C-alpha cells in the first residue's frame, strides 16, 4: 500500500518523456512513506544465491486489457497470488483506438497495481522483479504500461524483465494445464499462430498471412453493431449458437498458414446485404445468427486444419489453445474432437488465463529472471512487432 | 508421413473406407495418419502391384456441408494436378483410381523415405561441419531442381515441406539396404492436396517461402545450407530469378518481418 503511494512520490526524477504516466500517479502524492526503497541492491544480490522462493509482478497492456498480477515460484510449485484485469470497452460499432486505450491504461495502472499488491498480501520488498510486455501489441498502450513498470522498478529498486506477449501466453498455458510439450494454437485479436517448441525456441509453424482471427471477428461485430461487452467474440459465439444455415464463405488455407481478410470482406458484404434487405425469405434469406454461425464454422475449421497439419508434421498429439479466441467453446470442442481422433488431447483454459492478463507476463518473466535474464532500463523500449521465435528459451530443455 | 513408428505401436481402430473392405483387395496397412487423412498401403489390380490409398475421412468437427465441399474439391484437384505433372515430366506418384464422393484417391506406391527422415538421420546430433557436407548439399540441390521443375510447368504445391518429398533410392540399392537412409536417389514430390495451377511469381515465391520456413523449423541446424536449394532452383528454369527476387519481398512482408527494438 504505502509503497505504491511512494511510486507517486518519486515520480519527479523520471525523464520528461514519461510524464503521461504520472498524471494518474499524482492523485496520491501526499504519502511520503518510503520504507521499501531503503533495501540496498547488494542485499538483494546476496539473497539471490540461496533463494528458494521468488515473486514477480507482471504488467500487461498490449491491447485493450490492462492486467497486473503477482506470482510466486518455489523450486517445486507455482502460486498465483493475484490476477487482476481492467478492460477498456469501446461502444458497439467501434474498435478500441490506441490513443484511448493508452489513456485507459495510464488512468487505471496505479489503482490496479495497488489492488494487486493488496490482494496478494505482498510488500514491494518481497517482489524480486517487475515484468512487463515488451511486445508485440499496439504501440501506445504498450508504452503506457512499460512506463508504469519502469516506475515501479526504479522506485523499488528491482530489475525489469521484458516479456514477449506470445511466450507469456504459452508459458502460462503450459503451467495451468500441465501440458508438457504441446503444439500451441495461439489465437487472439492480434495474433494467430501455430507454434511448437524445438531447440530452445518456440517456432512458428503456421500463422495468418494478413489479419488475426480475433481481428476478423471484432471487425465483423462492428458491422452489425454487436456489443463489445464483455467481448465481441463472446457475443458472436452466443449468436452463432442459434444459427442453422451454413453460408458459403471463402476457405483459405495455404500450407500451415491461413488468411482471414477475404473471409472478412465476404462476411461484411453479406452483413451489408442483411442490413439492407432484412432477414427472412423475402429479404436476404438468412439471419444474423446464421451469419455468425457460418463465420465461426469456416474460420475455426481453418484453424483446426492448420493445427492438425502442424501436429502431423511434428508428431505431437497434444494441443494447447491460448489467446482470447481460445475461450470460444465451439473452437475448443472442434480442436478436442480432432485431437481425440489423433489419439491425443486438448488443453484449454478459461477466460482468466486465455484473455490477456498480468499473471502470464509475471510467470514467463520470472522463468527468464531465474535463468539470469534482465532487461536494463535503457533497453526496456517496447516494440509493436516482436516475433515469438526471437526469444531464446533458456528455461526449457 | 510423421510419427510412423508411434502410430504402428499404438494402432487406432479407424473404420476402413468401403473400397478397402472388398474381399478382393489385399489387407491394407495403415501407414500414417497425416494431417489430411490416412494413408494405407494395399495393392492395385494384381497382388504384386503395391499402391497407396489416400483416404480423406469425414471430419466430424467440420460442418457436413463444408466438409463435403472441401473433400470433393481436394480429391479432384489433387488428381488433376498429379496427372498434369506426369504429363509434363515431373516425378510424382501416378494416379490409379479415385472416388471423390467417397473421399479416396489411389496412387502409385513410392519406395523410400520422406526427405525429412534422411536429413535428420544424416544430421544426427551433429552441430559442426554441416555447411561442408557435400552429399547433403547435393540433396539440397536435387530438392531445388525438383521444386523448380514443378514451378516451371505451372504447378504450385501449397504445402512444401521435407515431409512432402520422398527420396526414392536407386533401384540396385533397394534390395541391399532396407531401412538404411542414404542421400542418393530421386526426389518424388508427394501430397499435392493443396496444390494449384499457377504461373505467378507471387505464388511461386510464397511456395518457396513456405518451404524455407518449414525447413528452418524442422531442421534448424541445417538452415545454413538451405541456400543450395535456392541456388539449384535458380538454374532450373528461365524465370526462376524473378521468383527469387519476389521471395525477398515475401520475406520482408508484413507480419513475418521482425522489428525488434
């Protein structure tokens, strides 16, 4: 509690470029308690060698979710201490813009960090490192959260650990489900990749050639003014349950890659037709539900196909689904059916871990931290493009 | 063509396609469960003519209408492309028979192993000297020539990987060394289920890019000699240079590009 308040108190020595973050912080500048900042770095370094427990704080904000979480590792166990999320929801018919989303993250960061610490019952002195999403994602939101993370790191005198968002998803998925070496289907609003681990890297076997699958769903929802609360994909899923007719949409798989932009264009054209003519036999001849159903059936069939091809290629029978679209129960069901036929199984999670969250950043960051990885302050810049296979995975055999 | 050993150890009880339940047909062996379907080994016409039966079973997770549409389209298109390749002199399996509604395609049986197996056995656990392995580089050049030939006759594979190429050992070697995997032999491109006709440099370049990336993720240590594939490709037909130029664009495109920092 007191320590976060101190974050605001020390915000002045930050470079001028970080000033946007301090707008939210300045709301609580009065408390001057700085108990935690007094722990000398030498003591922390000495403690490293004989440690049997590590705690990391993770900050995620690559898209419209701001997530902060704390995790504890011991040599044998992993404990989630807190996992909080605050989502920026834009009105129906619109998407979230970088500027507004960044403002949201800046506004909510301090309050969320306070709550995360309080819920975890952890003092800043107990935290070993501050992990943050370094990319990929939207530039402005990433930067806002990185500033928050840098502030905490400077304030508490703790090292920073930059984390690849995709690797965060994968590591959290493996931890939560216990999947050992699965083929990973990572599907979200910004990414669609089929990944498998080989020789210290998460290698991308297949991915979208244009837009991400979640982006396709989000933009389709916008045309029909489907609500963004709690998520457009969730609302499409509910509508699709009532659909019965399969409309012809393009089906684009190229090897282990696929493409969604043509499908989106077709679905948008059908949606425009529907809006103009109305449903029913005299109108367009199909309903909003039919269209949602057809879109889901087509794009998920594509995802299952590229996943199956990757599984056949690497000879694995386990699949792990991560990312926001991974919450979709129809997708989970389709993948499960495919995996079962191949004599394997699927590992899926619920929204707490599928949708972007801080805990996955803390977890992946802490794994790297324990192998000695640090991100010096001057290298803690964010990048909108950060390939999954750029990360050297030192913590796996 | 993957995990053959594992599949054999734990066979699944898949229902056979109807064609294989005829009393006249040789008892089939399930060779592999690929991504697309199952591959059986049986015989065609005479008991001593082995053949491969590619069966695309209905995929219960797919909407039945979509499933039928895709299966039919892929069987027919694969058969057409294979015939075209044979006509134009590219070594691929011959088409013996097909039934697109029932979802099967009967093909010539190609002796040998997928190139992936040969490369991996050759690499073993080696980390050094790979870039000087002349025999391996020669194999790379044969791959490049085969892909070039395929592109020169206007065929785009759509799923080029080292699993989708067979290395058919020379005839005299077949009797002596069973199971041994040398690097000699003829490249036979297989699994043209995603192939299409096309003479655009863009499509050819994407085809090469798919191979390049699949190669990198399957044989990370041999990535250093992938250049041999492209070298041989360059010499295999007239417009190859233009395609390779385009490949550079494809590599740099959009989300494939890395922009660290």
